[in-house]
C-alpha cells in the first residue's frame, strides 16, 4: 500500500512540477573575485522534483561527512597524482589550480565505472560555474581503471570546467586521512579547501538525481539535465561551500 501511495505522489508531483514555486533564501554577502567587482547575491538554487519528493520522505543524514571550523581545520595535504599523459605530478597547496591563495577549491575524486561518481563530477562542475566570480575552482581526480581513458571525452561532453588527473586511490587515502574520515577509499569523494589552504569539508558516497528541464523542446541533449544532490535541507555540499565563502 505504501508503494502505491509513493508512486501516486511521484506521478502527481511530476505532473505539477512546472508550477512549483521557488523557495526564498536569505541573501548572503560573499567576497567577489576582485576588489573592482561589487559583491552580489549568488544565484538561488532552484527547487526541483527531488526537493519536493524528499519533503514527503525525508532523507537520512550522511554518515560520511566531515566539516571543520577554520580554527580546527588542518592544512590541505600535498598529493601525488598522474596526468593524462601518464606523467607523475605533485599537487601541493598554492600551486596553480590547487588550493591557490584567495580561492576556494573543490576536489572531486570520481570514477568512470560508477554512475553516481560521474554525477558528482558534473555537480562540482556546476558549482564552479555558479560561483566562479567568487573564485571557486576545482580539480577532478579520476580513479585509474580500464574506463579512465573515457574521462576526457566525458569532461568535454559535459563541459567540466576543471583539469583532470588520475589516481590509484593513494591520493584519495591521503586526503581522507587529513579529513579524519573513516571511509578512505569511497567514491565519489568531494573535498573543500578554503582560501587559506585549509581542508574544511569532506563528503564521500554522495547520492544524486537527474531531472530534465521542462520547456517547449523535447529533445534530450547531453548536459541539459539538472544534477541535484540527494541530501537533507541545509546539508548539501553547496550549503557548506556558501558557508565557507561567507567567511571572506
């Protein structure tokens, strides 16, 4: 009986999605990318089908999330990865693209073998585009598997706005250990490094949902779907990101 009710609720909500109202959130003051550019309110996260459904069936809190205040956070570690050309590369705080001073960096470890890990990479790409004026950057680190070579075409297809590196999970272990995480090789894993190079946030094994935008065109084009993280209200990766951005 419960399944019938849930299915009916989903069908009704999907039919009514076009008229779902937008949720109002409080304005936040963030530091813009340059002193010449005035601070502005970041774009509002839109309310999608998943948001509506989870109100009726609330999600459980993530068991693999770590957040640290600025005072207790440790410095982001140096990690060893591999480039697409197969060359060893050292990523240390302060180098180009990785924990640069004044930037907030998202580091996403993902795999071409795990659909939700692919979704995590796309979600991080969307966050970078949304908050790039506040100097949000990202690095994508792909698990070395037989499918890893497909990551370049995947990144091009979905317009991922960050550089790709490759890892045998040793870099992930090092980052997870610095974040005091219990699960150290779980994919996908997303980290946030603040403007001073401190490791502030880690979440492993996030869940995502894809919803297609509504409009007059029915064609399904790559990248047009909305990638939403399945998390409790105020517990999304984006919520932690904006909280860190507010610190200035």
